[in-house]
C-alpha cells in the first residue's frame, strides 16, 4: 500500500498546478497497474515519477480549462459606445449583442471573472 499511497500523494501534489499552472479539479484517477522491485524501488521513486506521468496523461486526455464568467448588460450613451467596446475587448469579454437607437446603446455579453476586477 505504501507504493499506491506514494502515487496518490504525487497526484494530489500534481493537481495543485496543471498544464497551464492552474489547479486541476473534478477528475477521476484510476490506479490500474504498477510494477516495483522491492530491493531497488522505493515509494519515493513512485512519488517523484508520478508528476511526469500525470502531466502526460493530462496532455493526452484533452483537458478543458473552465473559467468563471460574469454576464453583463451595459446601457450607455451612443457617443461612448466605441470606447466601451474597446474597453470590453481589453477585458477579454465576449460581446453577444449590441443594439443602438438614436441616443443609447445596449451591450450584452460575458466577461471572465478574473479580468472583471
């Protein structure tokens, strides 16, 4: 069991910083097979190898990065709309709809939580 525990400890540590540096969550890891040679192998060997194998598995699995998004609706004078759209683009927003009348523009979309601060 000490070898399995070492692998799972290595996985827990590896999940703290995934392929792009963010924490890896909502996953299932199944330990299917391992070989060790008692006189030579130690649990520490498995603990050190696990992050490498874990990164390979993440690369091959097609991991998706999920980021919290905030919905917004913005009603502004039409004369300020181009500046507002430029600022929204700098915040990495996804503009879903823009409607304008003679004086006002209504802009609807989503912005990543991290850039909205």
